[in-house]
């Protein structure tokens, strides 16, 4: 089965303790987030668009734009070996304009070993690292 020209867009939300895509512990590469655009998200913890804790899903052809979180503006990877292919991370930030967060403008990576292939990072911001 081939899917041509299909893209899902999730835009503009604010959440207290969750994100648009949150992976359950134990999920592996058979869990795939493909051709999804997540933009203008805001999480009060890590990963303004996607959060992977104790899980390693595949992200393929996704766009993460203008997302914001305390750490990891677009994504938070904690104990994750996720594979990211042809994803774009554009203009994601940590913190708020009044108080920038410390790390991971695009992605916060902690105790993880992700693989990036063909990904683009542009205009992401953090006070310290990332």
C-alpha cells in the first residue's frame, strides 16, 4: 500500500504535562510517526511536540516548527534510541521569551542514543546548549 501526498498537521495548543505525541515506555521502532507536522506546541515539561521516555519510536519525514517547552523545544528523548529520518526542526525554543530555558532548543537528549539521518535543524534556540 502506498500513501502519496498525505500530511497531518497539529497546530497551536498549550498543555500542562503532556505533548502532542507521547510514546509509552517500551515502544520500539515498530511505532512510527510519519509525515506529521507539529507546530506551535507548548509543554510545561520536556518536548514541546514529542516526548519519548523509555521508548524508541521511529520518526520519519516529520516537521517540528515553533514549538516550546521548558527543556527540549520540539522533542525530549530520555532513555531512547529513536531513529529520526528526514525530519525538520525549525524555530523551536526552550523557555519563554522572558526567560529562556537552559538546554535543547530543538531536542533534549538525556541518557539516549538516537540516530539522525537527513534531518534539518534551523533557527532553534536555547540559553545554554542546543
